[in-house]
């Protein structure tokens, strides 16, 4: 079941998102960033602030009262920004991500927005290909990957964000 996450979901979202993106657990799935970044993907404080901001929505995918997927949606003018699409590493490649993308598209349409945009780290070629198979196109726009206490680059290749977009 897909529904809107609340503040009560922050601890579970924090655990899920970090387990899917970073550390040893993330290596069970195909979308790991553990080979290019260390540190945490997000914090409970960041998730709390995200949920409290009215332009943001975090959708959660729940099965048997456990959150196994999530996605951040942010209204940016006439577009919906999609970020942190997450599926539990053990359940990746089972169609949950595809369902979350479809729900994000429904959300954009319900808000009357023209497209969904996202950024993907340039070296994540498999993930970029997956989004392209789901109708997203490379806009040609690029942005330097930010260094921070949370996102610590371990990649030998320089990282940048690639912007992808899908008209809805």
C-alpha cells in the first residue's frame, strides 16, 4: 500500500533509506551508493524537516506494517522533483520502484504539474538506464556533486548530478 509518510514514520524511513543507499546492507541491492560514497544518506532531523515542509511529500510503500519503499516528492514551480527513491535492498527488482514511480506521476498530475525532474549521480549508469526505460530523458543539465559531512565521496571518478526529466 502506498500512502503519505508522517512524522511517526521518520525512524523507519531513516533506517530504510540509509540501508538501501549506504553501507554493507545496501550491497544486497543493485542501487547501492556504497562503492562511491560513505556516511549516511540522510538523518532523522533532515527527514523530519522534509516532512514538515508543505511543498514536500514523502510517499511510503508499506507491506505488513513495514515500510519497504519510499520516495521524496518536492513541488518546484511547475515541476515535481523526485528524490531518494528507495526500496529495501532485499526486495529490489520486484516492481516496487516501478509502482512508486507511477504513484509519483499520479501525484504530479493531481497537482497539475507538467513534468517530473530528478538528479542522478553520473557514475550510476545502471540506475540512469533504469529511469530511461521508464520514460525519463537526460536534459543535458549537470551540477557538481556537493561535498558534506553526510555525503563523503570515496569514488576515484569525479561525481556530478545528471538531470533527468519526464513529461506527465
